[in-house]
C-alpha cells in the first residue's frame, strides 16, 4: 500500500553533482524518518543520510559536508543533493521511509534503487 519511486541517478564526473528524489505514495498518514542508503558491489548497504520528522539530520562521515538531505512533507518527498562527487560514491542508492502504524509500532519501506556512477 506504500510505494517509493526514486529518480535522479546517472553518470557524473568526479567533482560533479546529482540530486536524487524519492516520492512516497499510497496509504500514508504521516512519515517519521526518511533516509538514503547505498550499496556498492561486494559491500554492505550502509546509511548515507537520514532526516527525522522534526528536520534533524544525520550523515555518514564519508559524505558529511558534501551531501545534503531534505524533505518536502507536503509532497511526501525526500531529496539527496550530492556535491563534490567522488568515484567511491559509486553505488546503488536506496530510499527508505519509516511510517508509523495506526495501532502501534512502525513499518519501513524501500525504493527500487537508483544507480549513481562517478567516473571520468
């Protein structure tokens, strides 16, 4: 009942920029945390950035100062602005949202993934 659709990935040169978007749709009353994760071949899926409902943010040390996460609550959308991209940023990027259940607890959902390739 909840679907996440990602866009904005692609091929970019080192030092370039990309902006990822993730739109959540379906049976959504509210959204708690929203975040971006990435997974490179042969590596674990790791947190890149997350943003809570109050706007507070957290970043992986490797991207802090280069990436910025933001959200538009009216559009149920989360963004990841990626600047000063490096080859080691190459990965599949996944959007994640945490949605509270009406009863108790929460559920999380994942986007389909979008490829980001940083190469000369």
